[in-house]
C-alpha cells in the first residue's frame, strides 16, 4: 500500500479554503458583488467583481446550462487527473505544486456549481495597462502550480535514488 503524501493534500485544502474565504469576504462583507462594484486598494490594485462564465482568460464562455455543466465535468476530470498524479508523485515539491493546482481547480469548480460562474475579483494594473485579466486566489494558485511544474520539468533533474538507474545522471570520469 502506498503511503499517503500529505504535502499536496494539505496545500490543496489550504488553497481551497483561502480561495473560498477571499471570495466570501469580497462578495459578502465588502459588498463587491455586482458588475461595476470596485474598491481601490492601491494605485495598481483594485477589487472588482467579475463573473467569469468561461475558462482561463475568459475563453470558451459557458453561456448555456449545458456548457456550464460541461465545464464542470471537464474541469472535474482534470482535477481528478491531478489528484491521481499527486498521489503517485514522489517529489515533495511537485506534490505541493499539484496541490496548488488541485485546490484552485476545486475552488473554481465549486463556484461554477453554486453560481454558474467563477467569482474573479483581483485587478492588477499599471495605469491603463493590465498584464492580467481579473483573477482570484484559485487562478493564481493554478498558475503558480503549473509554472513550478514546468520549471521543475525543464530545469531540475532530481538525483536518482539508491539502486535506481537513470540515463540522465552524469557519467563518472571514464578516463581515470
């Protein structure tokens, strides 16, 4: 039996809870819960209510009930794949990155099930230049998790464990 790898699960739970708490605070006590509702925090960051009916970057809008539930099923299947990967992953860093992705995905799935859209609220901008669309904690966690996985896959070579063969491992000096 495989031992549980709690790092990813703990990360996913924390991301999910922080995401849902942030969305609750924005749409509840702060009252930023309708289009046009904005609260300026700094000259480059505002809280702005945006109901996102699409997927990343607002692409593929789910403008019907069938498309909405199709997105729920699709993102649920992706989250399940991430969960399976996370349970099999040996690297703690990759487990945490997968936990970021999983927690964010579940937070956005819950929004879509409850409201029919994902609550986005973080508007980072520099003057009129907006390098990002309005996003939320879940979106940020997913993005960071994917970037960590990509960076580790492209730049980091884990050393093989005792008794493992790895063709990528450096070869000892053969001229000795």
